[in-house]
C-alpha cells in the first residue's frame, strides 16, 4: 500500500470502530473533517489578463489598486502573477474587489504569502502539460490550533479558469475567445435564460430562479465533460482511473 494512503488511513482509523480499521477502500471514501474559522475574503490569483481583471484594466489601467503597464491585451501573461483579493459576501450579494492595502489592513499578508506560492507552483506544473491556469481563487481559515490552512475547493474547474496554451496563442492571433474548461456554459445559460449574471442583484427572487430551475441534461453533460477533460489533460487518466490510482492502489 502506498505511504500516503497509509498516512491517510492512520488518521481515519483513529475515528473508526475496530472492525472497520485498516479498510483501504474506506480510506479512499472517508475523510477526517475539522471545523475552521474562515477568513472573510477570496484570495484570487491571475497569471493571465482576462475576465473581470481585463475589463477593469481597460477602464482604469489598474487592477485591485495595482497599476499595470500600458498596452496590454486580453490573455497577455502577467509576470509576476497578480494577487487580486475580493470580499466574501456573508449575505446574498456579490463579492467586491479589494486593493492590496485594504486586504493587508484587515488581514495582514500571511495568507497571501501562504497561497501565492501554491498558485505559482500549480501554474508551472500545468504549463508543462500545455495547460494554463489563467486565474484561480483560494479560501483559507484557521484551525483549532490557530494554524492557517486551505479550506474549501482548491484548483478545481469550479474555482479556476483552465485553458490550453495553444488556444491562447490562437486567440491572441485571431481575437477569438478560447474555450475554457470550467462551468462557463452554466454561467452563460443562467444569464441568457434566467436573466442572472455577474451584475444582477442577488435578490431572493433571483436566487429562487437559479436554484429552482430544471437545467437541461445536455448542459450538465457538457459541463461534466469539460471537467473530465481537465483531469485527463493534467494526469493522462480518466477521473475514475485517477481515483483508483490515488486511493486504492
């Protein structure tokens, strides 16, 4: 059995009755969950200029209070990568951009130093496979021992914009928008058919429309397919093969 699986199993076994200890299949399905106190902010990193950051740059020449050189175009690479934090709404409103000064006054710089290297390392690994992580967001919290930890999802298509490096080159040459491996089809559908987009006030009525809507199976399958493609491009395996390789070997 792999050493990392043994380590996971040791943690899980502490909470299992004796007749379930040492079960390798259970190790692949169970998790030890610890309550953390979340930092009320989204830690967003951008290695390529796109999305809302590009729109802000076009309008003001700055992103989250950081001035960028003149003449950048969409999907230009940002080096070094840019930290662009936002608030994390505790209500039903949208998150709002913060400047670095605003973020550091409220939260210090420890969480940024903790997560920035994670993004840069992940982007470097993905780039070797012709994959660009144009942007991503992390959430952090403190555990019961006051340690800073990553919480929620990390580097998933739900929270990251994955693109093929070759598609970016083609887009820069032609001006066409490159396909992304994320939940953009759902965002587009919700805006077109339900009238809810990035600038829509998230009223109870708007939320009810989104949550209560029955989405087409084709839309679900298209989004799942994008996620499956990311797994294969990064690992060379299907998601089922990856889970089996990681947990059950």
